[in-house]
C-alpha cells in the first residue's frame, strides 16, 4: 500500500500555522500534516506571544486577514469576539495570536471528515533532518522520528547579533541578551537606569513594557544611526495613477542612485498634492521583491550597508498611539535616543559599564541594565542546532549578505548541490530572495503559494507511485488508469 503523503512543518508561529491551515482547507487527497512547535501554543511565535496590552500590530486591522482573498476576516473575528474595530485601527498582538489559533481550530473542525490529518507536537524541537530514499527523517528532541515526504522550515526570525559578546561571557546578570525575557525585565526596578542597544521596533516594545511595569528611570537607546521608526499616517491615501506609474518606471533601474532619485522625486510631487510620503513607500510594496531580484549583488551590498536602516524606519512604522507615548517620553527626558557605537563593556554585580562612542564623544557610562534590541540577524553565532546541522549537511546554504537562506521559487531550498526537492523555507528566512518577507500580507501569500505547491507535489508523487506499480510494457492500461486521476 502507498504510504500517506506527509508534510512536516518545523515552527508553529504565523508562517507555519498559516501553511497548515491552507493545507487543511485545500487538501483533496489523504495527507498527514505535522506541526512541530517549541512553545505550548500555536499561531503565536515570538511576535504574538506577548501579554503586554500596549504591544499592538504595526499593520491595520483591514490588512491582517489570514487569507488574501477574504480581507475582512480578522475584523469579523474581532467583532464576534466582542471587540469593535474599524479597518484602520491597530489591534493588540495578543488578540491576533488568538485569531490565528482560532482559525486553525475552526479549519480542523470544518474539515475533520476531509482528507487532511493534522497533528501538533507542542513544546518539542526538531534537532536534525536527513534525507533517506527520497524522503526525510525529522528527529525530535523527545526521541521520536517523523518520516515525511516534504519538510518546511518555518522557524521565524533568528536571535539578534550580540553587540557585547567580545567583552562579556555567556552568563550575565545585568545584560539581557533576550529582549523578550519578561521575567528578567520584570526585575528591573522602577528607578533603574537602562541602556537599550538598538532603536527599532524591538526597542519600542521594551520601552512600552517597562512603562507598563511602572518604570520611571532614565532609558538611553543607542544604535549606529539613532533612527526611530516613523509613525503611520492618520489616514490611508492612495498614490494617484500618474505618480505610481512615474515611481515604478523610475524604480525599474538596476542601480540604487536612480531608484532613490525616483522615490524622492515622487515624494516631492505627492507632497505638492497634499499626499503623504507613506503612500509612496506603500506603492513600492507590490514591486519591492521584483526590484530586489533585479539589483546586482554590488547594489544589494550598498543598500544593506548604507540605506537599509532608512528604508526600515519608513517601511516598518509605528501605530499613532505608540508613537505618541515614545514622543512624550522623549519630551520629558525619560527616553534619550542617540547614534553611537559600542567600544567595550564590563559588568559588576550591581551595574554594567558600556564604553560608547557618540559621534565624537567617547565615554564610559554606568547603567543598572543593558538590553539587546538590535533586531534579528542570520549569522553563525545565533543559528539553532537544527540550522547548523542543515547547513553542515548541505541542505541549507546561507546567503552572502546574512539575510537568510538561498531559496528558489516558493521557498525551495538551494543546497550546496542545487535544489533540495521536498525541503522548503517559509517566512523571514526567505528575505534573501524576496526582500519583502517580514509582514503578514507577504507571509500569508507565501503560505498560500507553498500550500498549492505541496499539493501539486503530492499529486506528482501519487502518479509516480501508480506508474511504478504497473508493468512498464503495458502503457495502454496505465493511460486508462491515469485518466481518472484528479488534476493536482
């Protein structure tokens, strides 16, 4: 008997759970879906596991549905859950995690009599993946092994780089390498002085969590450029067609100088029509991956070195309420944001001293705590043991810019010997190929496309298995049998 087609998904955050939901809903042939997640809940990952009420989505409710062809579903879920929300509002991240989990449960209930059989392995890690006879063995930390036809790596963002690693050992009492360690953040006293390394969205989250805990002490946030995320516009605006066409035409060049000139020129023309710069950035979003794919390697390197920080703060923006809170803290001196570099660090039992270069002024300052908020970074020092094993075996290859892993269409892994049939990467680790691969609208589209790809692969495997069962000299009977097989 032919064994049931089996897809193993490693990572149960947004991307992995969205893929499972699409497979459950679309499967027309018997298949097994196993979702492996190290946390005790599905659909949350790092982003939606927070319990801080002021941690809200950075994208409006109207664009957060799990399905691109049903944009109003998240708003409908909020309303049926007793929360009134307009499409232009920003809901809490905790509620969004509930929405993802509820959608998974609903999908299982609706399709429990259909073809897909779903299993979740919670509080479990995948430790190794090996190829054997055209399939994959996935080793789990509870000593089980999953034998699967396809494996999807959906483990989300990696840990950040460690800016104090050259001076501090792995065991520290005053330095938080993990900005999401709420137990340790809760130990920060209200009047303690805090240094935050990084000034992006993670820093914003930490500051809001400190404020919720009643913190009133000084917070100093420092990054190489000292840039804060910009705030969302008060209203959604569409870029007029003539300006959109001008922007897309000018952005089609294969060099950054021309692309930047086109953006600035379009922003200037839009401003003359009282249209904000937000609409110009948003108009680039549908073609960003295409632009990135056409840039030569030299231009990609220039972008990540000189322009990425500026792009990030304009592209990944703050909800107005969060921006007002940060502005108020800056106004009263509670939060100081500067540009600078770390030149050294030392920790004592009661404080941490960081040697910092602040644009011409180098000095050492003692703080009670330092928190690493430098943002996710793919690199040798922060890969998990699973990723190390996959790279060592040649099944995954890191891209040259440290953005993720080398992949082909739909996230197919490009190993050291070429495409690895049946092994896929889903989520932020595909940024090396697509660039625009961190927000829900793009991630849900990738999950939908990969689900279709896996179902097509299942159909090809089914036909191949039938062909092997028939004598090679009897082509006519096989054609008759193959005629009733449903299209993949």
